[in-house]
């Protein structure tokens, strides 16, 4: 699997943010871009989906397995089910085309990289899936979103239209009349269901270029404007943004006490209007808290711990010491009748899955084949009963501060 790719400053995944809040680009410069566990889960799900689509794989085979670059994330049944729903949508779209046209000539590209720097500098990205249907002269651009925090609307969605522009630029030599933009978001309830799509003409999509360029230019003015909203959840600078801080205090009806500490009112003491405002903006408040936690965590990984805090190792999963050696030995066990079933499909099964196949009688035979890695580092109060993490453990997890991931995965 490919290493997580870096994203453009004015990339598609962050387009809603910087188009709504131009100042976020300059404020984010130099800020550590630590991925939250939710962002990393989304990126991991994308990796599993891409691998399965490109190799005709089964997402269930990845349950309990380590995904390269995302070893701290567990592939669960829920993740596998979400990946399958995304895959089924893609396969269904191609099947419908073949059934209606009798042709099998659609062109499909997974994780399509595109470049829009001819429109404005530092604009490029990667579309999850792009399918071209020659007979229909139609392009389908699909975005897989694993997140469950915010239900994403598809109509005139800036990120999807940005991806659409990138996809169209790669099909300039094809007959093309219609573009369908689709979102597959299995884990977040929406009144239109987990799969939502919107069609537009190529002309409508190209007209979006003017809006995109105009918004990009506003990010480079000397004093850009700031606007708080749901998009703040994905902003690297959310933890230090005064506009977001002021908005959050306004929404929460917070006040400062005589010692300068923020005091939040009890819900029962709030007016109906105040309660409604807080309820409607709960996502923004949660996002701000998450951003502060992520920033504090990234600082701790650099050795800048908050007073009376420490880093500790969390729960870890078992992994094979040497996958090739384990696969060889497990295959021999199958031949000897000590194991029943396939130990390898598209990937080697996990130690827990193999133990289930072994049964109690042979369970201990594989003990020497696996080990437990270090659990993900967490920032906790000093009175937490767990021991502080070792220095080498902190260094092992320092990569979490160096990766950029999809903002709305």
C-alpha cells in the first residue's frame, strides 16, 4: 500500500474550510497537523477500500489485520461493512451501464491524482474513484467518507466539485456531457440515505472554477477574514483560533470567573434560545475540544507536556513478528490437519483469527509467532495510574505528527 500522501495547501479535502474561512490558511502555517484517531480511521478505511478494489479483494479479510502506515488503527467489522457498501456502489454503477448498453468499456480509476495548478497554484488532490461511461458520455466521481460526525451534503458541495474539476481535466479528450458527483457515507445517518448523488453539466462544473479561484485569492490577502463553522473541526489551527474561541464561548454561553477560568452554565439554567443554539452547534463545540486535545497531544510528542500531564501507552493489538515465516508455518499446520480453513486469502489472518481456527488443543503452538506492539500514546493527567511511556515509545509514534490525511474522511 502506498504511504499517506501529502495534500495541497489549497487542496480539495479542505476546500470547504478555506473557501468559507480564508484566514485559516495563513493561521495554519507552521501548525502541527496531527491526525485525530477519527481521521486516521477514515484514511485506513480508504487504504483497505483501494486495495480491495484494485485486487478484487474482500474487506472482511482485513478484519484484525495491520494496514501499513495505520498499524495503530484496528480494522473492525464495522469498517469492513462500510468499505463493502462503497465497493458495492461502484460495482453496481458499472453493472447498470453494462446492462443498459450491452458494453463493457467503462474506464475506472481508483485514487486518481489530479493537478489544477493551471487554475491556481498549489491546487491538486486525489479522487477516490472516477468512472467514465463512453456510451453515455458521462463521468461518475465518487467520494468515500468513513466519518460519522457530520452528514455531508452532495449538492454543490465544494469538495466534490473540486474533485469533479480534477476528473474532467483528465478526460479532456473524451466526449463528455454530464458529471455525477456521489458521496458514500455509510456510518452517518442522512434523510437521503448513505449514498447521495448530484448531477451537473460540464459547463456548470467549469463555472465553479471562478468561485474556486476567487476564494483562493482571498486566502493570500494581507488581512484575510475568519468565519467559524462546522469546517473548523478539520482546521489545524482550530486550537489557537480566536474567532472559533469567541464563537464557542458565545454558543456555550460561557463566562469567566474571578480566576480567569471558563464557567459553563448548566443546561437546565439556559433559556430555550440558548439551548437551541448550543444544540445546533454541538458539532462545532466538539470539534474545538478535539482540536485542543490533538494540539496538546502533538506538543506532548515533541516533549512539550502540559503541567501535571504525562504520555501513556494505550491498548495494543497482537501482530505477527514475521508475516512470511508465520504464513509458511501456518500453511504447514493446515497440511498436517492442525488447522482447518484458509489462513491466507488476500491477506494473512490475524493471530486472534488463527487461534479460533486452532481451537484449544493447538492454541499455544502459534504463541512464538506473534508479539504485542506498543499501544497508541495518550495524554493523561499525572494522577492516572498507568506508567509514563518510554522515550523510545514516544519516538516510535512521532510519525503521527508528520502525516496529513483527508479532512472529511
